[in-house]
DNA sequence: GCCGTTTTCGGCCCGACTGTTTTCAGTCG
C-alpha cells in the first residue's frame, strides 16, 4: 500500500505551489488528487488511475513517474527552489505566501527558529507590512504554535499507533501487544506512544520492533525495552514483559503517573484485573486513571458505568456535498446504515460561511426534497433535516427563526470573529443558547487540536445558560475534541445533556466518534448523559418537547 | 490542474476582517 506516500507527494507539491503563489485552483486540484489517492480503498499502485475522480492527465503522469523512479521531478525542482523550512513558516497564523516570501527574500528567514530570533531582536520593523501590531501578533502566534504542536492530537496519534501495530503484527503474527500510555487513556493529545507486549523471550520481538522501517532512529535499548523516534519526532516505546507480569506492566505503562503513585507498587500479575483486585479496587477504566478520585471510588464500588461507543445510536452533526462535505446525502445515509446507526442529521453550513457554499433559505428548502427522496430508500434509518447555522458576531443566527423552526435539529456554531473579548464572545454564544430553535452548540470553544487554540469564552457561563434553556452542548469528535474532557465533566455534573458528533465531511470520518466517546469517558459520562444514545423514539420525544 | 462540455476553454472558493496601505493587499474561515 503506497497510497499515503504518494498522497504526501501531491500534498507537498500543493504546499510549495501555495508558497510560490500559484493558482488556488491548481493547488486545490493537487490537494484533491492527494485525498483521492489517500482515500482509495485498495493499493493505489494496482489501481486504474483513469477511473479515479480527482486524478487527471497531469497527476496520473506524475503518479506513474513516482511508481517508476520513486521521485516526481516537479516536486524535486520545487524542493531545490525553496528551503523546506518555508513550509513550516507558512503554517504560522498570520503568514501567507506573500509575507513568507518577503521574510525569506529580505531577511533570509527560512525557519520558525529564525523568525523567532528576528522577532526577538526587533529586526522586522523596517519590513513592509510588518507594523507593530503584526509583529506582536506573530509573537503570540509563535508562542501558541509551540504549545499546540508539541504534542500529537489523539486522532493522529491513534492513526500512527495503528500503523506501528499493524507493521509489528505483520512481522510477528503471534505477538500479544497492547497500546498503553496516554493514548490508551484517551487523552486529547499524546506525547509519546507506549506499547506493552507479552512474551517469555523479549529479544526476537524487540529485534523486530527496532527494525521497523517507520523509525528514524533507535534512541535506547535494554533487555526489556526499545525506545525509538519517528520521522516527525514522536518517541515510541515498546516494553516486553513475561506473561506472568504482563498485567502489572500494562497497568504501569498506561499510567498516569499520579494514578500509579497513589498506591503501593503491586507484584507481578497476568492481567490488570488482578492488579486492581490486589489493590482492593474495582477495575478502573484507563480513561479514569488520572489521579483524581478514582481509587476512592473504585474501592467504594461507585465508579460510573462509562459510556461505550456501541451506546451511540446516531450522529447529529454531519455534512454533505450541499456545502463542504464530499459525499452525497445518499452516500452518507448508506455509511450511517453500514455503521448500524438508527438516525443521523444532515447539518450543512449556512450562508454566512460562503466559502463552504453555505445554504440560504431557498437551498435549505430544496435540500428537504433530496432528504425526503433518500429517506424513502432507507426505511430503517431516520434522516433528520438539520443545519449547522452560523452564530453571527452579535449572537443572532444566520438564518431566521421561521426557517429554523422548520428543521428537525439545529446546531449553532461560531466560525467567525474568534478574537472578540471574553465577555462579548460569551454573551454572543449565550444568545444563541437562548434561541429556542437552537438544539445544540457545536464545538463550543472553537479549538482545533494542533492548529488553533480556543477563543476566549467563559465555558461555565455557557453551561449555566444551557442548563436553563435545555440546549445541548457538543463534544465534537474528530480533530477538535470540543468540549474538552474537563468542561464536559462540568456540563455533565450540571445536568446539561451532551451530544457526541463527528462533524463528518465524508463517510470515512464517521468512525471518529470513538475519539469523542473517549473524551466523554474521561469526563465520567454514562450513556444517560448523552443525547445521541437515545433510541429514535426517545429522541423524537425529546425533540417534541424542545 | 480537473472537469465538462456549450470540443477547446472557462469555471472552479466567496466575503469579511485586519493592519497599515493613504486607497487596499494579505490572510483566513
């Protein structure tokens, strides 16, 4: 399977062309080719490229060139023309191709490190377009970027861990290996990846692991452990324990540190359940092992019966090709059926988000016809008419109340004016919470893990407001995990109903629900704390009383 | 660069915000 590697070539071409200031349509074409290749279900090297939508004569020729030579000349030429560091400078919020080019040509800045030095030394004040405000904004952006990218978001870390596991199992089919560490605990971001394996003889497995082609270097090795580094800098550790102490090792490697240090070190056990039994406690799910009150509760047999992914009966925030989704309503319906869901809501963007081809009143009503058509062919799946309606700067909704009242489910979301002062941003969203047509606030703090920090907003105040009106708050799965676990816990404790949605823009995003479930579990949520664990009948009843 | 024709090139992702520009370019969602 070379899909990911080839897709990466085209993504890189797109990034360089963006830097070069090339046509945004050409750039988009390369990005679409990359995602078509990444999404292709089989090995791309065996595919009929002409039959893949998004690939044309130019990208097909480049694909064949890459299959044959392992390189694409156009990309090599671009790499020779621009230092690789310019691409990372492009990722700084506030810097686009023009400003990056200027920094490079005028000040020889071709890395984030050099940009930081130049900012600290006040070397940019003579540069056109870099006034005092811009320089200050850049300093803030760099600080935030450092915080944002120092750890890997849960979804990405899960993908990487799966890749490593797959590669290892391919080479050692009989190995018994588990994911441990903060990834197993479902933390929103992950520092290192930890694995624990069970084997009488550690050496062969450690050899196999150390030889995986995924690693850049092996950092350390002893008789039980190999520590390696991936190309993106993430450290990966495999500990091999004999079967008689696998349970203890898994518990230990899962952490957290404060959870482990709260008790005396247990002796060797085969399973984690024996570890907890030895410590006089019920089994504590990994998501709760954060050194809060889990030991007391586990000893008093009062741990919550945490939500499971199988408790989720539908997805109430999804997109289609009516706005910026890539799949038709029918394709999404099929994917929801395949997953075994009882219902889902089509919630495309509203008109304020023009870039996404957001829907105005006319198209919202047009879409109803298509939903009805598809619904007729899916008797066992309820398709709700929904919208992800922009909450405008002043807290009013992008579409009027009369239209919203026609819809089954209304998600209100902020996609603009992220930099309002705390009080103003909070009031804006509370106003949406108080709109009787708004059923759910989507991604309430606006963050995107590794990309964008949350806007300034008083989340406890939102929770209070939601409690009063009965509006739900979202745990947006996927790349946001918003609300985050701590806020979700506060909302749950306040009696606010939460809803885990994927915000899926394609069928392949639908399984992301599990990341939201992990977040809810860390918040101590049981099935009853979620809106979309309701049966269809109960959900319809809930909607009637909204 | 891809697509879809109206077969040979035009349309595709638009509108608002921001800072510094002295009338608008660059960036972003």
